[in-house]
C-alpha cells in the first residue's frame, strides 16, 4: 500500500487523489437564482441522499482552489435558499460539462449550454427540461467546512417535489436504471455510464441473517478456487440447503478426486445467481 498524509499534500494533490478513489459520484446539476433574479446552472459531484423521512439530500459547492473564492451557486443559495437538483443522464453529459465553465456572474448557463428552462411548481429557480429527474428543494442549512481554497460548504436541502419522466418506469412502477442511463463523475476528466452491461444485483440479507463465512464448510474455506465474493454469496443463505438426494444420485459418478470439476460447476451456478444449485454441487464434496 502507498500511504499519503493528507496534511502534507497540496490542495491540487488532495483533489486529484480523493476524486479518483472516492468514485463514482452522482452529479447534482443545480439551478439557482439570485435575489435580483439572475439564474445560474452548475454541476457538483459532491452530492448524495442523506435521509428518507424527511427527504434530504446534500451537496457541496467548494471554494475555488486557485483563490478560495465562492461559486455563484453558493452565493445564490445564501441569498434565496432554493435550488433545483437536476439529475444528469448520458444524453446531456456534454452540455452539463459546458455549463461548468466559469462564466461571469449574471450569465445564464441554461443559454450557454443550450438547455431549456422549465418553471418549477414551488420555488423560483427553473428546472432543466432535458433532465430525466428534477427535484425542487429548499435549503435547510449551509455548513462552511473552512474558508481555505478547496474547502467545502455542506448544503443540506429538503426535497419538496420530485419530477420523473414517465417513460422511465417499469411494469412494477419502479424507475428502470437502464432507461435512466445515469452518468457519474470519477477523477480527472473521467465519467462512468450506467448501462445494462455494467449493472448487477446483490441480494440484500435484510431481516434474514446469512450464515456467515465462518460457517462455510472447511473444504471451501481451505480452497483457493473460489473468490471471497463467491464464498460470500454462499454465506448469504439463511440456512444451508438440505442435500438433494435426486441431485446426488444423478451426479453419483463424481468423487472428491473430481473437485476441480465440481468447483467449476459451483462457480458456474453462482454466475447464474443459482445459489441452491451451487450448494447442491458443494454437497458432492462431502460425499
């Protein structure tokens, strides 16, 4: 491991390191308005959901690294306390990047980046019509973390309205992550795109307690043929499945000497998310 003492790094070094390893980060595309009515639109990747009830999200418009000055978004939030958080998908990522240019105060990034302003229902800042999800928010509090260049300002915002494009819902009324086609920020100029190929599911234990890695048979724990992730899938069952006599009879030709083939079948079953089948193959190692 290469270890860094953050107290010994410059602001630019800390930014390059932390933004590369704390990723991917969702993008808060924030539209705000000044007391005089000037509209601003800017993306921030220090952003996430922090509470369900009340519904609260947070994001951080940091001070500029070069001189410690504040950004127009923060100035507007301090003046009016309202913001629309527009979610960014792949179709609008280049326009979103264009809106991040440091235009002078009073310049409307909606116009510069070619976005359409759509009136909000409860607050003054407009929504980005092209965004698949738009959240009207009021500021609960702003917590300055310091006044140095690069210091964040933690904006805690209450979500008052959520507008979701109708075609994004699946048959069960849930938002389909493939249709949403989100993008996220990494370090440098890198982004990530959420596609069908990049998605996978991990079953949550919830109220059911997995047996745990400590209760896996020794034949698994002492083997290097399964990855830790694969063993964790096996350990996520509430109880070890009962041996299937029909399965054992059908594969009676296997013996412990065929362990490499059996492990191959276990891995194949886990790839198909068939944990019960994987445990059936494991039972052959014990017979």
